[in-house]
C-alpha cells in the first residue's frame, strides 16, 4: 500500500467541509470497513482515544451512537441517523455532537472505484458557516487525518517504510502571501524585513491566534531538516531587528535545535551576528540545494524566502511542494512571489486546504516547472 494524503477543504464563507482520501482497496472493502461496527471501532477517531460503539445500524432509518474517551478520561458522544445506504457506493447520514445539541450536519460519503483503488469523498453540510467554523476550530482535522490513516491500515497492508539509505525529504517553498500576491510589503530594509506594515502576513505564525495555526507551524518545523533563504532575507534576520536566541525559524521557540540555514548569495558577509546558524552558498541554486539536502537527510528542505529566491527555485523546477499561507489582506504593492509578466508557467495540484481565522493554508504539489513547464 502506498502512502496517500488526506485532503481537507473548507472554503471561506461556505458551510461545507470536504474530505477526500484514496485507498489501496476495492470499494467493497472500504464500504465494509466503514459500516461494520467491529471494523469501525478499529479506526474511527484519533489514535490516542478509546471508542465505545453503543449502536451502529447502517440501513435507511438506522441509528448510530459512539463515545470517544481521551487519555484524561473526558468523554465525547456522537450520534446520527442513516438516510441513504447503497452498498459499495453511497452513505448519507446526519452527524451531531452531544456537546453542541441542535447543530446537526448532513454527511454524504461516496466510494468511487478508480480501478484498483478507491476514492472516499465525504461532503459535510453544516447548518451555518459559524457552525462549520466552530467545528474547524475544535481541532477536527487531527481526528480526521488519524482516522483516515487508521482506515488505510484496516483495509490494506501496512506501508513499507523506506530504506534508511533512501532520502525521502521534499523541497518545499513555504511562504506567507497577501491576497494580491505579495510576500512582503513595500519598503523592505534591515529594519523592516517584511516591508512597512508587512508583519500582518505572518500574524498566523507569530500571533498564533488559533490552535490549528500553531499545529500547522509545529508540523512544518518538525519536518524541516534544512532551510534556504536569500541574501536580503538573511540581512534582516541577522540584523539588529531580526532573529534572537528565542526567535528564529518557526517563530518564537527554542532555537537550540533549529535546522541549519543556507544563504544563497554572491559572496559571504564579512561579519555574521548569528554565525553558528548560517552557511553561505555562493555557487548558485543547485549547489545551495545540494548542500541543504545533504544536511537535511530524510527531512524536508524548506525555502522560506524572500520572494525572489523562492520564485527562482520554482522557476528552475527544483521544488516539490508549494505551501502558501494566504493572509486576508491586500497590500497593494511590495515583493510579489510571481513577477508580473515574467513568471514561468507552473502546473500545480492542490493536495490540502485548511482555513483558520488568520490565513488560508494551501498546499500544492508542483507537477512541473522550469523552462519545460
């Protein structure tokens, strides 16, 4: 069984959540695992909770009820009614959390045969946008991803881990951007690393107004084995208004185990304030990436900016993943990620989408790039 991502989409201003996951199994296998109470008990919910199913009658008019118990002993009960059940094809049911009585959502789950694999697609309709947003803020994504991973284990063999000698890290451009496409406001200098007023772009990471923002940031940092940045970004972060012992890659956190940073530049600076964190790559993008990959091992190499450096790697076809944190702001000018009239065509595939109060977090697989795009 190959490792497959779970895509969760919650578009702003709509009462919908869509969850899509492909499985190395037939529709009949996935349907059975989704409707047999004994099998459901093996995968439904996060790994760290216990489940007790008191009722699970999968037929039109049948009811279900189950209780999750977390490590602290707190219990959460869920219930609903099955409305439409078509074997191996479709299940439509209601969903209600006892802690939010009256907030009933309608879930439609399809089992699409892709010829050797099955695409499971659940479309949830909430009674209001506010109810949908409350569900998002409750941390439901963690439970969904754990559940889908566990379901994959139920319907197929466990994935074979890569050989230790085989690097599996990705090259990721991870960057915050305004709605009009700027990754920094106008006026970038050693005092204003994001331009004048550009700090709003990183509010999701620095202010961390939601628990989900913090989870996204922590997960990215945990996957990072090395960082690449351009010279202008370095000049700010190594300057008097830049990074410190407590502030650095991944915002404010313990920097003692921070990943090494490789700076793309024509020449190394004569003096470096935070010298132990940086290496200088003076032989171009390819050489910088080779050095970063060697340091990262099986973790990701993250290109964090600035915009010209990030776009340079995208244009050269050296990037696997583009992760954009879209801030709800229009800057009106500054440093664009994609220069107007000069951008090389790129083909992207959306693999994940998640909305919080401070950003739309979008993850794309870069299908191709560079001169042949």
